[in-house]
C-alpha cells in the first residue's frame, strides 16, 4: 500500500508520521505490553490518512478491524484510497471530534498527536473512553512539545541560539489558562486526565524513535529524513521580524523576552535552511504513549 498525498496536508501527514516510529517498538507494545492476542476492533480519533491503521493492522491478529474518524474530507478520501486494495476491513467517518458522539463500542480507541490541537482535550478523551467496551483500552500517543524541543541537537550551532525553553513555557501556560489548549504539555497530562476520567491500570511509555539526519549515511534515507523534517510547521518562515515580535508580545511576552524568542526563531530558520542538507541533526520525538483500561 503506497501513501500518495493529494494535497499539502496529506503530504505532511505522510512524511511526519513515518518519521515517528520504529516498527519493532509498536510490535513490542502489541505483543509484550498490551498482550493483544485475538482480533480487535479499533477506532482512531483524528485518523487523518489512516497512518495508525497502516501501522497497526499488519501487526494485530488476523480479523482485526479499523475505523477512522476525521473532519477532513480530503484526508478521509486519501485514507480510503490507501486501504481500498488492502486485505483489511476498514471504515471511515467524516465528523468533527468535538461534535462526534460515539454510536458503537470498540475494543480499542486510539489517537496520535491529535489532542494537542483541540481545546478541552479531556472531553475528547472522555469520548474515547465512552467508545470502548468494558475492559476495552484507550491509547493516546501525544507529544510533549517542551520535552521535544529540548531533545533536539543541531551540530553546527549553539543550542542556546535556537531555543529558549523558559520563554516558550510562557506561551504554553497562557494557552492552557486562557484557551484550555494543552498542546505544550499534553503528553504528560494525558495520564492524569485518564485517571480523573476513571480509567484503570494506567501506564505510560515513551516512543524510542530518534531521527538522525545524517548527510554521510544512506542517501535515500537522508532525503526522506530531510523531507519529513522540512514538512514540519516549525520550519516555516517566521516572516516579518516586527510582526513576529508583536505576536510574542500579544501572547504575554515582555519586549525583552519577545526579542529573545524571535532571535531564536530566526536563528533556527536560517540555520535549518542553510544546513539541512549537509549538517547533522538529531531529533527525539518524545512521544508519550499513555494507555488505560475502562
């Protein structure tokens, strides 16, 4: 099955999601941690092009099914195209997660890097819980952005010139308080939300994948790694410096903090665009895999 994106969003999901996992680690989770040894019915909240289905179905017991929910009609069409010739039973539902009401019960509800984008993510997590049978499992794979920023290394520049975690934390806290958006620390908050919602046997793992962009290594892998890294929203042009500064000030920074953060952003953008093809970069995605039982 080939993933062939039909628009920017599909291409981004294709490149970014394939640079998140070592396949053997997911196999380890299924067989040794979750001990899934019989067919299961899975529902994926915010499925996009169905990446989790592509990764899970070949590793799960034969007869397992996959249902994906997403509000993006284009991505769902892409997902249906990806799976149309596959041997797996799949179903896709076009629905906004905020409006979605579970209508049937599944064995497992999953999501990957979705809750960070949604206000009041605990409500979505509650829907995931309500969509599984008693004894069913809820699995959330979410990034902790602060941790992930700290876990990047750029070989040709001082790290302090490209990141200021203390200042960035202000945006994270402001979003949490004023917008109920918990993207900055969602990976670490999900287990707490699970406990508050009454899930049992809650545990957390961290994905072992580290992306090593190595210009001296395999050429095809390097090209793929560069493409996936450059597809990330963090690599976008920060634009006009004056507007960039005012944007940080509007989000609660002092003028000094805004200047420091803006300098980091522009230094990062300049470094990446000049050096991505010939310098070493290590990026640990730090995906927190939280799971609990209903």
